[in-house]
């Protein structure tokens, strides 16, 4: 996707992977709205980006993605402020197996809502110009992981992405939907996960056996790949210290015999 002059909305963008994704999008010439509940970090990031990329290209919007009205209001503000919307990165997420309903709300319910809003504002059938949605899942959404609710939310994001990314939908709305699945990456989420001790110990072990931590730029390379590969729709990209690979694009039983796959009908 060519991003010069386009408009992006990134949730959970005050810090961490969301901030890294937002900066990569700015570097490619787009305007970016940063949504987050962390007002001080969000304002600081926006001020930093304004200095580097221009005050007219970045704005912070205080938004709890789990509050339906706030998320809807934030999408409307972005369109009012920048005059359109072309790219949504549903990135905000937490790991909390104690307050597990909250974990589902932030990581899955809000991503469903973010996708619906993205389709509402970008979908051609609604008067939009088409666009791209990238959902932040995790390797935990692809393989067994010690924190089951977190893993469920991330697997849910994979299923959501694949199904919203069906080609017949693309033919109607011209909005591609893809997911990024990183492994352990150095950000604040690793610092203090609210999980029982056994889960924590097991994660430490997985981290060691998996080859250690990635850094934010490693994951941003995955975002760049999804931005560059305009033919990808419903794609799920695993990003680990071992490299990147697309997941699960084998045919279902309905296509298996013929080996056919309907081509994309529209490239946004
Ligand atoms: N760091 C890692 O190892 C991995 C992270 N992920 C995913 O990447 C995404 C970003 O996480 P990180 O940057 O690692 O963590 P982080 O904790 O540094 O950043 C998360 C951001 O989301 C914001 N946020 C949390 N709840 C929110 C809400 N209700 N509304 C709006 N904003 C909210 C936080 O304020 C924070 O700025 C998450 O979805 C996480 O599950 C996926 C795989 C690996
Ligand atoms: C194999 C799937 C990896 C998926 C990772 C995620 O989606 C994010 C998980 C969120 C929190 C995990 C916390 C884990 C903490 C411990 O492993 C701890 O050892 C991390 C230490 C970090 C460091 O050394 O700086």
C-alpha cells in the first residue's frame, strides 16, 4: 500500500509495538492518529512525532478501546481531523489472566469493533475508498501458550482476520484485512503480566527455548511486509527470531480437490 498522503489510525500507540508501527507509517508519508488510554505517554509520543514529521501529520486521541462510544468517537474524530481513513492498526492489547474478561474485551471485542468501524469508514459499499486493516495477534494465537485466555483472544483475532479477509468481502468493500503474529518482543507488556506463577515460569522457559527476545524494529519489518504485499488478504504473518512466515493459507475442504482459490477482486 502506498502511504504517502494517506491517513492511519493506530490503537495502543502511546508506546511499544503500536508506537513503532505508527512511526513506520509516518516514515512512509501518512498522517497518523494515535489512540491510547495512557494520556501522558500518548501526548509525549505525539509531540515527539510532530517534531520529526510535522505537527499536521500526527494527533493523539485519548481513547479506551473497550468503551464503544469512545472508539466510535475516535474514528469519527480521525475522519473529521484528517479528512479520511485508509489504514487501521488494531494493536492495543494486555495480558491479564486474573481480570480475564478485561483481557477478552481489550484484545478481542475491541478488535472486532475496530474492524467493523474500519469497514464502516473505508468500505466502498459505504462510500469509502477501500483500505487496509492490520490486526495485532501473537504467536500465542497460533500455538499453545501458558496463558489460555490471552491465547484465546489472539487465536480469535486470527480467525476474525481470515474470515473478514475472504475475497468475496474484498470484492464488495475493497478493504484488505491481515494479521501480525509476533513472538516475545521487548516492550512493557512483558514487565508485569498478571498471570499465575506457573504460567510466568513456563513463559520464561518458552522464551529461552524460542531463541530469546525480538526488538520492536523486528516486528515493524513484519508490518512493512504486510503494507508492501498488496495481494495479501486474510493473511496471517508469524514474526519470530527465526524469521517471518505466512500461516495457514492452505485450502479448506471446499477448495482442496480443485486446488483453486478465488483471486482478489480489488486491490486497495
Ligand atoms: N511484546 C510482545 O511480546 C508481544 C505483543 N503482542 C501484542 O502487541 C500489542 C501491543 O503490545 P506491546 O506494545 O507489546 O505492549 P505495551 O504494553 O507496551 O503497549 C500496549 C499499549 O496499549 C495500550 N492499551 C492497553 N489497553 C488499552 C485500552 N483499553 N485502550 C487503549 N489503549 C490501551 C497501553 O496503554 C499501551 O500503550 C498487544 O496487542 C500485544 O498483545 C503480540 C505478540 C508479542
Ligand atoms: C510464544 C508466544 C509468545 C507470545 C508473546 C506475547 O504475545 C506477549 C506475551 C505477554 C507477556 C509475557 C510475559 C512474559 C514474561 C516472562 O517470559 C519474562 O521472562 C520476560 C522477561 C523479559 C526480559 O528479559 O526483559
